C-alpha cells in the first residue's frame, strides 16, 4: 500500500490504509500509522478535495488510543533520517573497540570450556576503559531505539531472497519456506534459535531473515554449537521469554513501529532497485507543514520532544524553529531559552545566541553552563568586555577553575590591556603551576609592552619544551624587535618547516601578525 500510494494517489487505498490504522492487531496498526504519515507528506494537499477521506481521518486523529503514538512515530522517522550519524559512529568508534574485546576474549579463553571461565577474568577484560565505554554506549543506543545494526546487516542483503521486493517487508515467522529450507521442517534443534530471533526487540524483520540466511555460511560444527547455545534451554531464550511476559505494552508498540521503520530504511537504501522509489528519508519530514497532522504536532508536549530530538541529532535550524514557536507560546521558559540559544550558537548566529543566553540568565542567574556558552558567543563577536564580565562571574562561582582566570586574561589581552592581562597570567602561573599554555600569552604580552628580555626568557622556555609553528613565528617577531635579524630568519624558517603550508599560505599567515 505504501509503495503504491507513493507512486500514485488512490482514494480507495487510502480509505483501506486508514481502516488498518484502527486495527486491533498492534503489528498492523503501528505499520499502518507509519505508512500513513509517510503518505501524507506527499499527498497532504489532495486530502482537502476528498470529504470522505477528511472525515475518516478526523476520526483517526480523535481516537484516544492513538494520541500518544504520533510523536513516537515521528521521532522514530527522524532517528532513521539521521541514521548515517549512528552508522558512522558504529563503524569508526564502537565496532573497532568491540572487535578488540572479541579478540581479547578469544585469545584469553581459547580452548577453555565456557563453564570453567572465571568471572574475575571476565571482569578484568571488561575493566578496560575504552572497551567498557564502547559496550555501555552501544547498550544505551540500542535501548534508545537507535539503529545500531545497519552497518552490520547491510552486508547481508546480497542473498537471492532479497531480490523479491515483498521479502523486505514480510514479518518474520518460523514457518516461512526459506526458514524451513535452512533448518528443516522437523528440525527441533533450530526451534530455540528461531524463537530467540523471533522474540528479539532489537532486530527488524529483514535483519532477522538476514541472520538466519547467514547461518548457511557458517560451518556445520559451529552452526550446531550456535543453535545449541541459543536453544530452548539457553539463558538467552529464558530471558527473552521473561521479557515477553513482563514487557511494557507501550514499549512493545513503540518497538513495532521502530523496527518497521528500520525495515523501510533498509529497503529505500539497499534494495537493488531502490532508486526507482521515492525515499521518504531524503525528504524534510516537516510534518508541521502537513495540514492533516499539524494540530497534533503543534501541541506543546509534542513540540518539546521533537525539538529536543532535533537538537540531539544536530539539526539546529529545525530545532531553533521549534523553540522559537514554543517561546512564542511560553515566553519565560528557561529550558526553551537555553536550548534555543545553543541552537543559534551551533549555527554561528552568535549575536542572537548571546541575547538569548542573556534572557535565560535573567530567569535563572549564575548557571555555569549558560555563562560559559554566553561568554564564548561574546568572544566570537569580539565583545571581550562582556566576555570578561562573564568570566569574572564564573570565577566567583568556581574559584578553583584555572580556565576562568585564564579566559579573563585572554579577554584583557584582546582588549590590549596588557598590564591587567599580565597580572592575570602571572596569577594563573603561580596558582595552578607553570605551563606553556600560560607562557605563550605571557611572552606575547611582554613583547607588546616592549619588555623584550623578559619576553625572550619565556620564549626560550617554550622552545625548549614542545614548540609549535606559532611559537617560532612569534619568536621571530621578537628577534626582529630586538634587531637580531639572523635569529629572526632562522625562527621564521623553522616556523615554515613546521607549518605544513605552501609558501603563499605561509606568507599570508605571516602578514596577519603585521597588520
């Protein structure tokens, strides 16, 4: 129905799809609601010309059992739209760490019986910070409904099974012919595995089929062991059955639509002829402009959840638009102001961000996070006087933080108040220990005050440590000021060698210091 309606508007198919939205079977109803939202993105304008469709749709919107589901499905569609971020994170960060853990387990316990493995040995492996963090983050993403398996199962869609379009959407059931072909009609040893796969709340249907089809590539001895480990007497099976009995009904409903959306995402991205279909995940998914559902999503609770989702997914333009609307309804909401300011900041609208942080500060003063972000925005627009005031407030709140005093010094230096800046840098150096991070601005301020010998003392310490291109460039300027031109040329040559720039770019950078 979804693919057909995307291709061509059909009043009678829409009536049927709306009927399915009120079906008593959760699997049917949640899929139909998801499909209906996608169809409305494309055909919303036509609804006005079909009174019968409008009347039926009004009944669906008024159905009390559906009131909480619209925002859930919309959030899940948004999650899928930006799934590339999760896939990249999995491939670049989490999977490499999890592979390391797998290799460590194999190396440490190779040849041992699984029941003889000491719990302390396992704890030792999991105590590795990076591995433990990766496992914990993976678990959190999975619990939040993120599509953590796309990168894995996208490699398992090459089977002939997936050349048939219907197989991308067919619900997973044990009696499917392809499964009886793999496990046999009377193969009881595979029954437990199938039940575990069927009951999984984290695998979408097409991935479940991929998993079972991939079993045909596993050598017979390992396959038998895997089936035995996941059989009806296994811990996995018992845990799955317990979750099934005790599971939250609302979570199950959310899981149905989330997994269906994952099936859709795989189809629109991986089906061999996927370019023949309009991919809804490439669309704006802007349901606030869809008249048929606009009223549902413009409720404050729904808007708040969706704005937070946009912010989390780094869609700052969309997030700011929603927070602006929310603040038009509730002008003095601290959380909305803080979030809107952050959305502005990430879009580099620093003046707007600073103004909005100021409003948030008026409602709830002396919040460290707000003051830090506000000060940062002020620096970005060269309002160092205001940034200085904010860092002074932060220092009063957190006197043990060297960064606040350091930032005050930076602001003073940018304001060319070198005496006050020097006093602040000396204080940081004294209270929090000597460091090249302090020596660099100290040396520069002394150079600006023409105290060349003192400046040279600090540059000597910097160059003896781990000097950068900028350090040699500034040291060259000092030597020019001291009329030590041979030393200046040597410093500039060393700066160029460290810069990894071509000569033209280096000259451009060099000229910036003399303007």
